[in-house]
C-alpha cells in the first residue's frame, strides 16, 4: 500500500487555485475572473484577531488557470476540451495576456507578497488544452503547447518578480483523458508534453508538471506513468453528495496522490454546504476508511492539498469569492481553514 505523495519531497504543501480569464455561465454570459493585490493578502498570511498582526501563513503555492477567454469579438471560447467553442492560438495568447496584466493576477500576487512577511511564493501555470478541432494531429498539438510554454517563459523572464515569485512549472488543464487513436492520443501527447517541461529550467531551477483529475476520471490513476511529478484527486463530494469523500481519500492514499478540498460561495449561506466542507476538514484530521475498508491516513498532516474555492461571482452585491468572503465577514470557517493548513487541531 502506497502513502500519499510525500510532503518531504518539497513539491507542494498547500496549492490555491486562482481563476483568471472568463468563466462562461450556462446562459453563455461571461464573468471576468481577475485578482488584485488586496485579494491575495488574506491568502498569504493569517491575522490574529486580537493583535491584528500576522500569526501564520496560509497557502504555499498558487496555480493560475482559466477555463475560458473572450476572443477579439467578445465571444466566449473555452480553454478546456470543448466541441462547440474551442479556443485557438490567438485566444491562447489572450489568456496569457490576462496573466501578465499590470496590477492584476501574477503582478498582483507579487505586489501582495511584497506587502507581506513572506519572501517568495511558488507559482504554477495552466497550459491551455490543444483541441483536435483546432490542432488536428498530435504533432501540431504538442507544438502548440510547447510554443505557448516557451512564449510564457520568455515573457516571465522580462518581469521583475524574482524577489516575490518562484515559477515552479505547469499544470495540465483537462481533468480527464479523452482522445485515443492514431492521430490524437491524449496519453502520448501528455507524456511528450511532460518531457518538454522536464527539459526546461528557469534560473537553473528544473520545471515540473502537475495534474488534478476528478474521482473516476479516465486515466486518473495513471498520473505517474504519464510523467506528472504530482497529481491531486478531486473527490467531488462537496458538489455531489452521492460521491464518496472517503473513497477518494483512500484512492489518493493508495496511488500516492494529494487530495483536493472543494467549496464555493455556498458555504457563506448554505448550512449543508458548510457541513460538507467541514467533512473534508474532519476526515483530513482523523483519517479513516471507505465503504470497502480501504484505509486512508490523515491527509491534513501527510498529503499535499489543493484548494478549489471557486472563482469570482458577480451579483447584485458586487464581486465575491468564497474564501475572501469568509475572511471579510470574520466567518469562523476562515480560521478553521487556517488551522487545517497549519495542521493544528482547532477544527
């Protein structure tokens, strides 16, 4: 029986998913996803309510990713696998441009780090998915991903961020394997892509690759043979109570993966969703077993953790994000998350 991916390897401790670009609603309405410096401050350090001084750190790593982008005509295009509105190269570049905006996203995180007690924060970047409708064979798909990655590295090298941000590597955006055939094979493409990533260094620092498949996704337990350095497993139990959190934790334990903790803005007003989030935290503290008796040890102490906390929601009360809303309203859940991150027992 294999343990979770070892924290001692120094890969990732606590990974926060920061959504950029645009999310496309079910009605086709685009919602702009962006981060400003003040947004990141409560994600970097925790403040003691009594003294008002920082008393601990929050997230060690930040993954910047986008699910969609607007093209030059203002039309939504998806950076994930999509048969109706797949993004092309120009739209991939628009996604990159969003990442490098002044005072937002990457630059905003750097400014926030400079205003915090921290030295540097680790950064990961999602690679857009090369849809075969746009790039018709694996050679072109790999070339597109490699060209985008090289362009990103060139632009990063021209930023003055060395004191605040450490680029760690790239993330495979698609959460399941889809294509398998003579012209398009996701397994072969991913293996080749990971070889390209591992051939790269930045400031003599080798780049790495990560993945976050969902529970029972196609190929979820093949992450190591695909060449990823680390993978996290999404339980999906927060969004679908029919899914088993315990089964996901046991699977992550068995296959040497990290665990993703999931919640959204619903925790600020829905008691059932608050309890589902607390179930993730409590299982992480105690460990346990799934219905078949497969064990998992306490992932709060032993596993790398990825945090899905939703993107930005735009409503009549303004722009909101789940974890920031907990912080801004002095909700005790924010403090519970802080204690979980730091493996203390005040849950």
